[in-house]
C-alpha cells in the first residue's frame, strides 16, 4: 500500500537528451495508474525511475511521504513485471516465485505457503516444478506476475506486460490483471503504448509525449475532454478526426461544411479564437442523415460525402471518406509522426465516420451525413491546446449517443 | 533421394574416420611406446611384442615425477581458478557497466594475448629471481594467469552479453544487492562460459613448457612437461624413450578427465526461456 508522489521529476541522460521532463502528479494508494504514450515518450524511463533502476536527475519521488530518490531498488519494496518477463531460466517456477522471499530471509514454511497461495491465484499449481523453457508465453507471463505478488509489495510496476502475448490471450490476461488488482488493492503503475489497454484498465491515466506529461485524468476525462491535440488524437479508436478549420464571424468553416457557431460554443470559447484552428470530431458524432430525426437534426450540420471504404462491423459501420480543403496544418503532420499514423492519399485529410449498421452507405457512392455541432472540439493549431470542450465537465461517454438515439426515418 | 542420403552418409563417415585416425595415431603410438620394454623401443613395430608396465613403475620410482605431477596439478588448478574468477568479474563489469576506456581494455587484453611469451622470458627470469618468485608455484601461476586472462575475458564477455539485462534488473527489484544478483542469477547462467574458459586455461597451464623450464630449477615447482626433459636413462648411452612415453600417457589422463567432466556442463541454450525471444 503506497501513495506515490512525483514532484517535478526529470531525467536527463549523459548525452543531454531529456527523457522525462517535469513529471508532476500523484498516484493514490490502491490506484491502478497507467502511463501511456507512443514509443520513445519516456514512459518506461519514468517507471524505471519510480522503481529505482534509473537515477532521478531533478525533482523528488515521495512514497508515503518518504523521499525515495536515492533509495536502492532492493529497499523500495516494489515489485516489477518486465515486458520480457525476466524470469530466471535456471530456476523452476517455484524457485522463481520464492526468490524475492529467500533474499528477504523469510522463514521456509511461510515461503511455501505464500508461493502456494500465489500459484493458486494464478493457476500455476501444476507448473511449479517446471523450468521456464518449458512454459508457453502466457504461462511465463503468469510466473512473472506470481513473482511480483508473493512479495506483497507496496506497489506493482508493470512495463508493457501484455505486449508479447497474442491478441486473444492479451484480452484475457488484461481482464485477469484488472481482477487481480481489484482483489489485492495494491497501488499499480502500468506502462503501455496501447490506448485500449489504458482506457480499459486504468483508474487514472497519464498520457505522455516526448518526455512530457500531456494530461492526467480518468479514461472518461481523457476521452471527453482531451487537454490538447495530442491526447485527442491518441485516445480513442478509431482516432478522433482532426481537420483544419477557421472561424469567420459567426461561422465555423470545416472542410466539409460551414456551420453556425452555437451560443454555447461561443460562451465556452470566451473570445479565444484563432485563424488557425483544428477541429476534432469523434467518428461517433457523425451519422447517416437517414437515421437522424428532425428534432436531432437541429443540432446537426449535414453534408454529402463520397465514401472511399466501408468497414462493416456487424453492430456498427465505419465509413471512410476524403475531404477537400485548401488549408493545411503542419502541426498535424508532426503529430501524426509521433502517433505513428500514416496518411494515405494526398488529396486531403481522410475522415472516418461511425454510422448505424443499417446505413445504406456504399463504397464509391455518395451519402448524406450529419455531424453533431455540439460535439466539435476546437484546438489552437499552434499551441495544440483545446480551447473549447463540448462537454465542459466530466460527463457520460457520449460514444453511443448519436447512434442509439437515432430513430430510423 | 534415398541413394543420395546413403552416399552422403558414407562420405561423412569416411571423413570422420580419417580425421579421428589422423588425430589419434600419435597418441596410440605414444601408448604403444610406453608399453614396450627397452629392447623393443627401436624395433619399428607398431604394437609391442611383449607389453609390460616397467616404464610406468620406473617413472613412479623416480623421485622427480610424482613431485612434478603434484606441482602441475596444483599450479594449473590455482591458475585456472584465479583466471576464471578474475575474468568473470572483469567481463561482467565490461559488459554491464559504462565507463571510459572500455574498448581500450578489451583491445589491450587482446594485444596481451597476441604477445609472444618467449619475448618476455629473459626479463621475467631476472625479475622473478630478485622478487624471490623464481622456482615457486606463484612464479608460474602469475604468468599462466596473465596469458590466459585475455582469452577468458573475451570468452566470458561473449557469454554475459547473451544474458538479458532484464534479469539483473529483476533481481535487483526483487531485493538482491548487486553482488547477490550477480552470484545467484547471472553467474549460474554464465556457468557454461566459465567452464569453457576453465578448460582452456587449465590446458594452457598444464601443457606449458616454456615458462616451466625457464622459471624453475628444482622439484619445488617444476611441472611435468619440464620434468620429463630431466629423465635419465639407465645408463649414459640409454635414452629414456619408454619412460618419457609413459609420463606423457600419465599427464594426458587429467586433461581427458577434465574435458569430459566440464564438457557435460557446457550446455548450449541454458538461458532459453528467460525472456520471450
């Protein structure tokens, strides 16, 4: 049990590169906390700083009020699960799990009972006398977890523990880890590059980019109120559509349509405006015009799009189309590099819309779509800051709002 | 298809037989010589007509052979132990730590390995005499260790490089001190490398003739290869060929035992299963 306070933690390497810059947040006791970001964003370095495998250049690390900066990893009472699992190949599963206890000189019978308990929780009982070479990937992963939980540590630190598992096992293990953490109630810091893992597992999530923490919040906060362009583009799958936009008088010019600025949006903008805006629209805030009732239609802007590709998922349908615009935003390209997304086609930005599964939209055909004006995010292209949040406060995930409320016309 | 496989087999089997015969013929010849009585030595026959163990009992009666064997064993074992322990620490530090001059140490070590030992024999002889290391065990252990360390460091650092660094880190997080992590996790995994270097160091020290003749003068530290040259025949005109052969056979036995014992420990793929590859 531990509360971990990161007070302006920074890490500079010998060659001058800054891996982590001013990480400043608190991980509460018993919380499942996620560090997420694209590769090279400093999330693993930050985790290693917490566990003591990397020195802290600046700032303070406080665990339950004690300064931990210079404490040896062995004295931090934290358990770590490595991406590579790092189980000891010359020891059996039992010896692997007993290793941290043996080092601590725990009495033999207690070691036995604790290993037996952990093995039971993780369903490793049958495998206790096997060597790691004879285990499958999923089993090795569980041994690594077992070695962490036998210690009853103050905190679990996990460095992408699922990334070496195949897709199906990953989802199963993800649920198992969530259950385990709830059951043990131990503070957990979990590093991942996968935003789905971050949203599904985390009580709270810190999104990192290039060594800087972009936003810390609950998964809902991050999804509904991304603080900036990067968080908006990173969280959510399919990703939020980010399109160049600008304001002209009472009209917001989007590549596909010009929409009147609603009063609410104007209030939230509080006069902040810029010629260089980026509009963020989640795929679920589009709908096939045929499924939008007249009443709902008042908050919607409609436009016609030529569909390039359809992805039919059974319960929903994703339509991809290209919008044509003269405007471009260099900032978006730079961000796409960080996110590792690739833009195909140079004609203009590609947009994805989530439509009702009954939509008649077809590849190569035109379809009339509606777009929920109230749900548009606006970002300052230069600073990336979110200058108006459609929800304004932490609210329900509006993910299914448009599709469910729609009544077929 | 089948026929080609058979011809392949014949080809490889034939090749192996030729190599084995070529390598073992001198050994068998020495064995045969050691079993021949004195009057048969020059008869040119491959097999002894009247095999006897006279040569073996003769060398054990000669006071210098048992003491030389004791010196050889002691010196080779201590040199092996020291070289392997020092090389293990050095190689681990070189692989795991980042310090200036790392490349220089590695290439320096290689340079020492290429240095011709005979070039330093003269100065070493004088130094050892003034340092009172001449004709002592340590007088031989030091050069043996020095000349085998580079090779041992290179071998072991190759092994350490194969061991995932995450294992050190995991051990440290699991509560181990750096030395505990090394002793309980890393060293057991590097064992094949340690045995490989041990065999090589032991063979070097055991077979060395140059240092052994130059740096010893009595039975105190003279090892078997040097002692053999001091064997005398039963008369002034009688060259002790049979006894030399018998001594050679006796000194080969520890090497064979050593290789057989250690080679079983050199199991490839000991680290498999540590991390997902």
